[in-house]
C-alpha cells in the first residue's frame, strides 16, 4: 500500500481489493479501512463468530471528492466496490472527505 495507508493489521483479500481500488480511483491523501466484522458476530450478513470480511468502515480523504456532494461521494465509492459487495461485503460505513474538510477521525 502507499504511504497514506493507516491500517495496523494485515489485510484480508477483500480488504486488499478495496484498498487497491480506492488507491487507483481516488489517489487518496489518507485512507483507513477498518474491518468491523467482529462487531457483528451473529448478526445478519456476518459470521457466527465475527470472523471474515463482511463489515467495513472506509475513511478516505481525496482531492477527487472536492467537487462532489456527500451523496455523489458515497455513490462513487459504492459503484467502485460493486464486486466486493457482490462477493459478500454486507455493510460499508463510508466516511469520504476532501482535503481540508473537518473529519471525526
């Protein structure tokens, strides 16, 4: 991953695909992909023990988002990650921002 990757644990294959696609499409200044699957153990779309790659939080700061509304940013990310959603990602919590915008993280 590029120098802006903020992950602290090894990535699984789906998480790696998400990161690679976002890097290529949006050239982010900051990118954090957090696997929250363990928080959804036994819930719909998750595994009984919370293992796997079903629930992610994606935090991304990119100049590409500067001219987009919040809805356009979410649509762009969802469109980009259509294959991952089809492959079993049940939930994506998206937190896109343009450089200089206030973020909660």
